[in-house]
C-alpha cells in the first residue's frame, strides 16, 4: 500500500519536471526571472515545505505551544463541570 | 417578481419555522435558500430600493455584480448546509442559522451603512448561538468570548460609521477614503475578516461550534467582511501586506494545531489573506480574484468542515492525537474530504486552481513580485496542513481503535453536493468567471501554470514525506492573541471589576459613616464632640465641663425663638401681599 504510493509520488515528481522541458512553456502576462529558471517551482515547493515545517515547529516548541489546560488553569476551582445555571458571581457582590 | 432583498426569504423563514410541525422543518429549511436564489436570478444589477426610516432614506437593496456574486454563493451554501444538517431536529439552531444567513445576505445587499450595521449586529448574536448550542462548558465560554469580541467590533464599526457620516454627510456605503471614521470602519470590518491580531475569536469559536453550526459559520461571517472590504477599501495598500501576513500566519498555527476543526479555522485565516491582499491591490482583476476566491472558498471550506464534522459526529473525537486509521471505516468521508482538500490546495480541475491562481496573477500584474512569492509559500502551507497533515493523521497512520457510528445519509448528500460544486467550478471556470464584478481576461489552464502547480504540489508532498516525523501531532494548544483576554483575564478582572468595586464600596462606607456622624452631631453636638479623640483640638473649654449635657434644656428657648421668627416672617409676607 505505502509502496505503491511511493512509486506514484516518484513518478509524479519525475513527470512534472520532465514536462517542463518537453512541453511548450509560453508565459502570459508579466515575466519574472523565476519563470525562466529550470525546475524553479519544484525546488521552491520542496524548500518552502521544509521551511514551513521547521519554522512552525521551532516557533511552537520555543514559544507558542502550551498544555491543553493552559487557559482552564485560571478558572476558579469550583468551576469544573456543569454549565452555569443561575449563579451570581460572588466576587463583585458587596451588597 | 418584485425587487425584494434576498435576505427576506431567510428572515421570513426564521419567523415561520418555529410554527411548522417538527417533521417538516428540515425540508422547509431548504425552501428558503431556493426562494432566495430565485429572487437573486430576478434581480437586475443597478436595482435600488429605498425605505424611509426615522427621517433617513435607508437603501435596503442595492444590486450590482459584486453583491450578486456573494448573494449566489450564500444561497448555494445555505442550501448545501441545510442538506448536511437535515437530520438536525433543533428548531432553535435552525432559526438561528436562517437569521444568520439572512443577515449575511442583508449586509451584502445593504446600500447604506446604517442598514449594514443592523444586519451586522444581528449576525453576531445569531451566530454565537451556533456555538452555544453545542452545550459543553468549553463551548459556552467560547460563545461568550465570541459574542464579546463581535460586540466590541460592532461598536467600533458603529463609532466609525457615525464619525464617517458626520464628516462626509452621507451614509452611502461605497468606496471609503482614509479618515478617522474610515479607519474605524476598517477595524470593524477587519475584526470580522479575522485579520491578525484581531483574529483569535475565529480559531477559538469554530472548533467549539455545533457540527452543522461551524459549517455555516465557516462560510458567512468572514466572507461578508471580505465583501465589505472589497466594497469600501479596494486599493488600500495596507491590506496587501495585512493579507500576505494573514496567509502565512494561518499556516504556522495550522501546522501546530491538534484539533481538526482548529486546523481548518486557521486555514480560513490563511485563505482570507489571499482575498484581503487582492482587495488591497484593488485593480479590476484583483477584485475579480478576491470575489472568485471567496466564492470558491465558501464551497470547499464548507466541504472540509462537513468532512471534519462527520468525523466528530461518528467518533466523538476531533483531536488528531485521538484519531487515526479511519480510512477503512470511513472511506467515503475521506474521499469527499479529499475533494475539498485538493480544491483548497489548488489542484488542476478543482475550484482553488481557478481562483487562487487569479489572486497570484493579479499580484504579478500589479508588479508586486514579493506578494506573489509569499502567496506561493502560503499555498504550499495550505496543501501541507489541510491536504496532507490533517487527512494523514485522521484517516492514515495506525488504527486508533475508534468505532465510528454510521452517519445520516443526508450528511453524505450535503458533502456530495459541495464536492460537485468544487469540481464543476474547476472544470468549467466560465460559470464562475461570468458572475464576477468585471469582465475576466484570465485563463488558468495554460501549460506553464499546470506544470508549475504540479511541481509545487508534488515536491511539497516530498517535503511532507521527508519530515513526517516532525509533524506528528501533540496534545497542546498554541498561544495566540486571545492570550491578552484569556490569560490576562484575572488581571483584567482585578483592574476592571475588583478594584473599582472595592473603591466604590469604600466610598459608600465612608459616606455612610459621614452621614451617621452628622446625625449624631445634630442630635447632641456636645456629646458628639466629647467622643472625638483629644488630638482633634475641639475639646478646649468643653473639656473642663464634666456635667452631662441635656439636649432638652435648650429645646424650650430655641423652640420659642423659632416660633416667634416664623410668626414674624409670616406677618411680613402677608403685609407685603396687601
């Protein structure tokens, strides 16, 4: 199962690059330098994907990721289960 | 057919539905989008209907090609969502949904800012019920936060509208030029468009909503905001970079997120980034691109939320850490989800390919190469988290041992309709392009575009495969800008509630003590002065007088003198009359 997926992916990779050199590549609209670099989008796709994964994971580990009860920790201790019914907040009741 | 606002069928439906028998409610729900669609077909661009209200002429219906494009996709998506939620037997949710959809349509066809804000506010309230209705403590809290954020946003918008109409003397909703009022209106719209740092309500609320509720919410709130930005702020440069930042911001969080509907929520932010950037570019092709991308996005994001909702419905789980190996048990849902996934990733023959590329093309045409490059990066990110990571860890990897319960048939039909729409737009883009605000001069199916897209996507798959180990989900949440109102909540409570209330309490106590002292002073001044401490300096001569003071001893002389005075002045008064 996994093997056939691998073969399909490798075939696709090869075809997509070979196609660039065999099919007529006429760009419409404004031309940029990267449009004429051979296999630019292949390299760009791979490098961007790796960069996204590494950067996101690094940001997550170093800074962003917290335990799942990160916000729940701050709830008052009695506030743990059922939906609040008609309870008045005690803290601001000075009457 | 008379020219009526397309919001009307939905709003009438919201009124009517509770009075229909329970059995027919779900079927009746589907009638209103159809009526709205027929109404849209009958409307001609250029139509405008005024309604006098409190001395103002409100433009409750203003039809042009921009509003019609959004109107069509709103009607289509509400029908598909209605089919997906056909099994739902909850009149309250159905009414809230119709009200929400109707108000979204109301915003899109509102010709003036006053009409807009009325629909805008009702949208916020009705959609918050779709989170509330989930019935868990987390969803209750999320709904309250959602409502507070949107009420704040609505207030900023209202403030902006008041300042803007005061300075320009007009309530007409058209292009807005930079001014104080204009900036406030922009912030109000940006909150609903989920532009960071004003976005955290979205990934906070959508994973907590009901299964059907989140499908609707993913389609309407942000896209009405996109419409409003396109109408009022086309060509504002700040939106170009805000959009690019959004597109990348969403990617980072979606890669870290553990909840499947959370991944899709951050993916919305990333996709809205394309639309916001295109609106910032502001050329005709860019506005076309923003509209086309909103149209396509509503359908494939709806489909993705339906797929994720189906997993949640069947297994009771929505965290990647709890899911896995479902491909044998839910193959059809996987297939339908993947149609949405390849559509959002921009695979040829699917809707994202014909809309997303238009945004990038608009950036290239506007000589903004960096915008184009960064949007390419974001599109790789989209494919990575929504097209690869989410399905791989939900349906692939090792079996989690979950036994999914069967789905109602209507859920499959709803997903099938959305999948068909994504595919039809991809195969026949003319159907979409003919409904855009301006004539379209763009051909997505060219050899270079097809080849470059396939290279990008396939080599991104290779990258995913190489770093698969890193992508394994962790049971964490990621801090976002809601940190400021969630983590700082105790401090905010202290500053905003506890301190003022203690302060008021202290002042109240002090004034009561003062009043008590005055009473006691009035009743018996000498005894009162004697109770004061020696350092107050009032004791002086009194101190030597140790005899008990009797208030009665002065009553008679004082009383007689007072009576005499009253009589004297009364006599004076009578004399002056004469």
